[in-house]
C-alpha cells in the first residue's frame, strides 16, 4: 500500500538509538509497507540487513557533501514498489494512526499531499516493541511529556508517484526544502491535507552535532541560504498552515482559513522585528545602565519581562 523512504544520519550513539526506534515502528505499520533508506552512511547497510529494509546507497551530494533532494525523491519515484510514497525524517516514530489517516485520504481522492505536525518528545532509550500496546504507550508518552510543534516543522510527506519532478538542487538537512515540497504541491494543483489532529507523529529530540556549527549552521549556513533562495524566499514559503483541508475525527473538512496563512507569517515576522528592536534599543541599554544597581539589590538579567528577554537563536519561522 505504501513505500516509505528516508535518508539517515550515521548510526552513532543517541542518533543510532532513535533512528532504529523510528525504522522499527515503520516496518510494523503494515505487511505491505516497503521501506527504503538512501545513502551509505555509517551503519546504514547493517541496519537495513537487520531490519529487512531496502538500501539505495548512492545519493547525489552538494559540493559540501550534503544529500540532494532531487536525487532522493527522483530515485524513490523510479524504484518504489507502490504508487503511494511517503518521505519521513528518520527520527519520527509512526503508529497505526498514520496508516488509518492515509487510508481515509486514499478513499477520498487519488491525488493529495498528506502532512502533519509532529510531537517533540525526549526519548533516549531503545523502545520495547514486543508488547501489543507499544503504540498506545508511545502516543501517551508523546501527548503527556512531549510538545506539539508549529506548522512549519514538517517531517513527513505522503504523495502519489510523479508529483515531484524538476526538483531544484535543494539539500536535505537545511531549512527550506520541506516548505518547497508543500509549495510544489500547491502549484501542481494537488490539495494539501493536514492530518495533525488524527496522527501523533513522535519526533525523538536530538542535538545538532552532525553539523560543525550545530543548530545555527542548519538554519543559516551557505547551504541553508541557498535552499531558501531556491525555494523562492520567504514570500513563497508554504507550510502545514497552508493546507486546504484537514483530517478530523468527523472526516475530511475544508480548512476555511488557510488563505490567511501568508498574512499570519507576515504578522509574526513584524512581531519578531518589533521585539528585537525593543530588546536592542531599550531593554539591553537599560540593563547596561542599571547593572551596578541591580547587582547591589540582587536582581539578575533574566528577572525582567519575558517578552523582552532574548529567547535564544531559533528557527527563522519558529513563532
């Protein structure tokens, strides 16, 4: 019924644990689910052999060695056993909810792009898949201990073969490629469906040690900037918020306010700019001017209003 494909990071330490958790969950979704891993990263061959997955070792890379989206998506659509394909980031645990949502969409129409918000959850250990209730346990853990991310964090894309052609040389692992996939569906006239209310996709939290500059590099290095240029810039950004339909318990319903998504993004950009200006021009100078007095009375920098304190460096659309 479905070919899932992905490209893993090297199977080392914590990343190895969470990627195995994810892959083990995928292969248990249905007897007719095919799983393909692209790349020859450390441990990939062995994991594919252990779990009975298919490995496509060759992937085109950028001059910096980062895997290219066109190589992976193009090859996946050539070799997949099924007409319905799903790219999923290799740290995402899926359950029967995912398959149930897909079946409902397939009964609805033949072409669509299925996306949804993820649940960030701290998982450091290998999960026990031997019990019949493993899915219930991991969903409960995510919904009670985790956090559902925003609309711009997109970790899975389910579509029909042939949707993605003429893919620019975007790279995976930097910002922008995922939003381009949503934009491409829109321009191709394929409806985007948000299944966030029906699917608890569990993202296992991890660090960004795979990039020399950590999270900052993933968001802002040369390849990240190039991705954003190829994706058309912020004005052409599309996310889950732009989905024309939503899958709810009552069925597939129109997302009546999807057309407001661009205005919401512009408003968030303005709000961030205003907060940044307040911090830079008012709050930080005030802190500097009153430092000696604050030290005398025991007040710290982070005692001030939360709205004016620096919240750290975050994704360019993280609000």
